[in-house]
C-alpha cells in the first residue's frame, strides 16, 4: 500500500467521525423545529375552530332570544296623481291598527 491510500482512509474515517454527530444534531434540531411548528398549527386550528363555534352559537342565540319590540308609525306621503291623496294624507296608521289624524286635517265627523 502506498502512503496516499493510507492518508485517504484516515481522512475518510475522520470525515465520518465528524459528520455523524453533525447529522445527529441536525436531525434532533429538525425534529424539534417540526414539533414546534406542528404545535403552532394545532393551536391556530383550535383557536379558529373555537372562534367559528362561538360565532355560530352567538348567531343561533341571537335569532331566538333577541326580538326587537317597539311601536312604529307608518306615514304615507300624498300620491302625485291626486286621486287618493286626500285619503292618504288624512290618516296615519300604527302597528296596532289605530288610525291617527294628522295635524291640520279634520275628520268628517269633527265638522
């Protein structure tokens, strides 16, 4: 054997001796990076699912329990054709069906 082949074998052995711990360290670091990223993805998914559940629950409860109650008045403006304008201007309806006279308009009975 020549000296070149002996030196080549020593260098191969030395390279593998240094390369194996570096590969093991890279694998361990890669595993922990993977675990951290997987954990972040799982937490983000859990937060998203909880938020969607909360919004759906809120919308379901909003339709069932929150009923808007109140009184309103329908005011009709006079029609431009002139045919039914006097009748529409003479009264205003409420949600209870009561007819209230508008100001300045007199009923036929009050003359």
